[in-house]
């Protein structure tokens, strides 16, 4: 398993062309994936820079070229693990419970911050339903979606 200092966020950038770029995102040093859900702008810059672990090179990726950016626990993941992509009941996390369907047919649910930012920005941070999965948080690029639905709202108890 690849490990990195906690100040560097591991990401897998899934491009619209099917390619994946693995590395550490630049510019979010010192943050953890959970804190991204409350990121004030709830968005990323139009171009992100990823330092790749294999060649120590830098790759610049435009948001336009992304399907989604996955903030992960490890680069390898567990190939035998079947990720849960849908909640079986209302999630216990504060925010909007949403279902997203991508242009390639992939569908998933998650929780987004209850803010107008998820409507006005080019993308949004989403907390997936499976805490045991490799994906901790995702940044979903809205231009990669063909359907998006709000399924419920959870506010403070």
C-alpha cells in the first residue's frame, strides 16, 4: 500500500477519455479529504496540478477534461472489494443526499454540502456512501453528468 504524509492528498483523476492520472494534488496541502466537503468555494481551480508518484513529474489537468477527481486512501485500492454506491436509507451525514449519473452510465449516490455552490460552480465535492471503500471524497465535474437528483436533506439534529 502506498502511503503519503497526511499533508498531501492522494487523488486519482478520471479523465473523460477513460485515462486515469494518479498522484498528489498540489495546492491543497494540509487539508484532509473530509475538510474538502466544507471547502468555502466548494470547487477546484479550472486547472489542477498533480505530482505523479512514479516519475515525480507534474501533470496539469483541466476540469473540462475530467469526469471526476477521486480523493483516495491508496492508489491501488482493493480490487476484490465491492464498493457500495447507494445508501439503503437516508444517510446520517448532514447535507443533501444526491444521486448522480455520468455520461458513461456509472451512477452513484452521496452527500453534498447544502449550498447553492453545487449549482453555480463547475463541480462539487461529494461524500460517497461506503466508508470502507477506497474513495474518501469525490469532486464531480457537472459537465460529465447526464442526470442529477436530490433525494433528501439532512440538517442538524
